[in-house]
């Protein structure tokens, strides 16, 4: 029989910093640690180094889950230095080609499988119904439930065909928020009727096509639970199990986020999440071994005190095992660069008529990315970078590159010849024409370059 202390490790998915496996983590894995989640610090040495790191993890624990956030477009860990070679969700949604969405996810999955990764923490299944959402935005397939659901299903199918488990997030839906759960605890005030008609539709579609895992959200939905965020709420996770009929792995969003652990700490959040029905706990980024041990101790103490049952832990571990056992054999799919470029062209919208840009200068407004995206490449290579509120250079037409300008009042777009919006295409009141990209990717950049050159831009 598996010991209680081992079970308390098997449900944890922490992260460390660096491109090689620390000795202390190798020891944890040998003891049964559930796996590791990669971030950009783990992948910065390139695909071959990632594959070596994955092999070292598997040598310590052949059953390890190795996870990563690879959504395409803005959110990329394997291409954090050069930008994603494939379109992100919002651009795929706008392109409207389910075959392209499926093929995009297949290509992502093939790359992940080759790097030894078996769980992709995507796709985002949130319907971005609030344009002021600071953390979802271009990570969503769109604003309407049915089309978003169709793309979620296609993306899940493609990824899992390549031999990598998918994870729809952030249940029961993070789209109608104006707060970032990394930093605070958002509330979705929708009633049950709205939840079933909007938020839950893409998740139901993911369940229908056999998704391997679903990630919780650190948001409060008073219609389901007026006190606890979804990650810690039995009524919220019960909705997924009982109403949507889902019996796969439930993964927590990172427990180091304020929406889960503020005021209670990671170990207590872990206990509450497991008791609510979570199976695999994302602990967070740069997780000290001491935090893993403290979480292990807290889970063991909760079982011994009767707050959590051993059966609940065994159920969680069994679900993780089934997920790994059901993975398809890895399959090779290459990115179709031509199809990606065609999709990027379809996803672009141009509001107004572009002026003569023969002498244009490209100016980027430096704004911090949300935490989920991180500091990754975005936009065309600028000639000038300015701070929000700083005037753009004069004397030449300005191609002004921005991200989410509609929710950043400090960004001044007056005086630009054209605005290129690389974030969510919210309201635009400025006089300049605007190009909406629906997120950054290399094919998106190529499509914008084509448009600007047609208007006379010489680079």
C-alpha cells in the first residue's frame, strides 16, 4: 500500500528555476513527487536542453507529469525568446477555421511531446465577455460561447492526437472579470442561467471530446459558492463532475496566486483544494523544496485530523495515472507556416484607411504584460520605445504599437498615423486608423508587415 506521505507528494506539481534538475527535486521525484511544471526559466536553452531536462525528470520518476503553459500566440514557454510560430486563440477564433485550429494544436503537441512534455495547460476555455479583462483577453477564442466552444474542442482534439494531454481552463470561467486572480480574488456575478449559457459552454465541449484535464480558477462565483474561490469550492467542482459529467483530472491553478493562498498560505490552500475535489495541485513558480515539504506535511496532517480522507487522495492519484495511461502515442506534425500566415491575414482587421507610410517610424509603447503572458517578444521591431504618456517623436508618420490600449488610459494614441493593437481589440476612440491583430505571433507579425508595406512602409 502506498504510504500517506507518498500520496501527499503524488498530487503535487511544483516548479523550480533553471534548465537542469536540482538534486533536491530529483530526490522528491524519486520519493513520488507528481511532476514538474515548466516555465520560461526552464526552457530558455532551447528544445534539445528541454528534452534533456525531461529525460532527467523521468529518470528520477518515470510516471512524472511534465507540464507547461503553451497556448500559442502570446503565451509561450518554448518560444519565450523568439515568439510563437503559431497563432494564439483570439487570432484562431477570428480566422474562423476549425481545421487550422486543430492543426495548430497538433503542431504544438508534437513539439511538446518531442521535448518530453505530456501535459499542456491549455487551451483557455474562457469566453472573454468583458473587454477590460486584464488576464484572459487574447488567450480566449472569442466573446461568443458557441464559436469559442467549437475552437476549444478542435484545439483539444488536435493536441491530444499528438500525444499530449490538454487542460481546459479556468473553470467555471474567468472571462467576465476585470481583475487578475494572480493579484487579487475576482468575482463573477453571473447567475446560473448565464453561467450555463455562456461560461460553461466551452468546458462542456471540451468534456464531450474527451479532454484529459480541466483547470480550476481562483474566482468567486456567488451563484455557486458565495465564499470560496472555485479552486477551493466543492460546489463549483461538483458542477464539473455532476452536471458536466467529467471524470478526468482536475488541476488547480497555481496555489501561489493571491486568489487561492492570500491569508491562508499554500499548504492550507492545497488541503482545501484537494478536499473540494482537485486531483493535481499546481503549486506555483520557483517553489522551494521546503514549500513542497510543508504542503506534504499539511496534507498528511489533514488526513490524520479527519479533514481529508485517504480515499480522496487515492482517487486523485488514480485519475492522474489514468490520464498518463490514456495518452496517445506521440506523433510528428510540423507547423504549416503558409497556413498560419493565411490565418493571420484573416484574423487581422483594419479600422479606417491606412495613410502613406513611406517614411514611417515604428514606435512601441512599453507596457508590462500580464503575469500569465510574461515578458516575451511582441510587435514589430521598434525604431523607438516610449513610456506610456510619453509623446511619440514628430516629423515622420508614426506606426504606434500598443497592447490593450483601451484599458490603459495612460497610453496616448493622438498623433499616430496608424495604431497597431497587439492586445485585445477594445474600443478605439482615436482619429488614427487601427490594425487589430488579436495577439502576437510570428505569423501575425508577418501579416502586419505585409499591410504596412502595401501602404508604403519600406522596412
